């Protein structure tokens, strides 16, 4: 019994000594995930990047309020011929993180460059909003884009 009583303060002390990161450190991690995501679109293609950075249950809203659910379906969406050679650039203007540090969100401006049906370049500009979730392996994957 005395051993158990002595262990309680030790357990509480160890529990309080976690290596929790500051919100600023977590925001930096999310910014780095955004930039790695953007970089992968140019190196491996839009479909592969949107698949790789998607949580398995991710959801994206595209076109006229079309909802695409799940990383596999997101990859299929971006494998469409019209989007295969797309070039996309973005940067977050704002990042925030939950108090628990496991959810964050970003928003900022993006530019999509694709070719129309006859091969002419077309550029779209807009504002994006992405919700990020920390994974069990401590990586960040988006759950909403």
C-alpha cells in the first residue's frame, strides 16, 4: 500500500512532463504540411498529392457543391483527364490550431492552371479552406478541403 501511495506523485509528475508543443510550433508543422502538399502536386501530380495528404475519411467540396468522400474517391476525382496536368499553387494566409493541438485549419489564396478542351491554358484563382488532423504517426492529413 505504501508503494502505491508513493507511486501516485511519480505518475502525476511524469504525466505533467509531456513534450507538448506550443501552438506556434504546431502552426509551423501545419504550414510545412501545406507546403509539402503543394510541392508534391508539382512533383508527383495533383491526384497523388491529394491522395497522400488526405485522411482516409477526408472530404472535399468541388464544382457545384459536389462532395467527394474518402481518400480513394478523391484520388479518382483528380485522375480525370482534365485535371491530370493541372498546376496548382497556394499559400496559407492564416493558420490556427485547437487547444488540444490535434486539429488545425488554414485558409489562403490559390491558383489553378489547366488546359481547356482544345488545349488553351485557363487559370482559376480563389480562396481555399483546409481542416487538418494530426494522425497517430504525428503527421498531418487534411479532413476537409
